[in-house]
C-alpha cells in the first residue's frame, strides 16, 4: 500500500461534487426542523400518567469501540445545543471510530461499523476496510475532524458535511510493524458529505458518504 489512507467510498456512483452541493443547499432550506424531531429515549410528552416504556423505545445496546492506543482522534465538533443534531454528530463519530476498529481487527464485515451504517455507506466502508486487510495494514496516529455542518430534517434524515485532517495519520503494516510516514500535502485534507437516517432503534445510521480529497474548504 503505497498511498496514505485511500479515499473513503470512492466507488460511490454519486460524485462528491454533486453530494456536497446538495448538502450545502440543505443547510439553508431545512433550518425550520431544529426542534421538531426527538431522539429515541427522550420523553417530551409532559404527561406524568404515561409510563416511559410507552413513550420511548429502549435504547439499543451499542457496540463497544476498542482501538489500539496509537489510534487517536481530535474531534473539534462542539455541542450544538439541539438534541437531534448532537445525536447525529455523536453517531457519526462512533461510525468513524468503528471503521478504524474494523481495520485494526482486520474484519471487513465487523458488526460495529455496520451498526452505524447501511446501504451504500456500509458497502463502501467494507471495501475501504478490505483494502487495508489485503495489504495487512491498519491506521495509526491522530486524525482531526473539524468544520462540521449538520442539518436535521423533518423526515427523520440529516445531512452532515465535515473536514478530516490526515496529516498526522498514517498506514502501519502489521507484519513488519513499520509506519509509512508520508509528507503533508493538500491531499492530506478531505471534505466529506454524508446522509444519515434515524432507524427504528433510534440510531443515526450513515446511508451515503462521499469525499473530496484536497478540498480548499479544509485547508486549515
């Protein structure tokens, strides 16, 4: 593997440019949905005579994310103060961690990332993870996530655009233990656009994810 962390989900049929444009537009058109949604487990009925089991489904048992000590993150995603948006950011973060755990454990079908993704996103993650497995490699170093923009919609979906800084994240080969330290270029910065949906368990699963490596929006 002579390239640093292959572009995630490059096989998607949607182009990155199209998806990013749609997500950017959505941030203006769907602002009215701020407080109209509720996350699973949040009782907003205000009716003291109704038991919690009748108003909110039980929270699903989420997979435990365990990563090697040399795989770390810097999430610069602040709390929005809006329950739905914060839930979207939380589950998106967990998906990112779960993918790296699948890589570390060399399991392209790991249940953890599949808990947080479905459809095209899950298929793309499987291909991405398998690339590391084929080269007997995993990730190492620190990855930074920043410049996030999340939009929650009334139909139970959300869009999330964010940047990834891979300048301090590298490939580590399992057999030799060698880390492939590469120089920092504009391609070390990646812009992502994703579509998420709240499933029947109350989890915000990523259904579609596209990327634009070297995006000017992430050069910071």
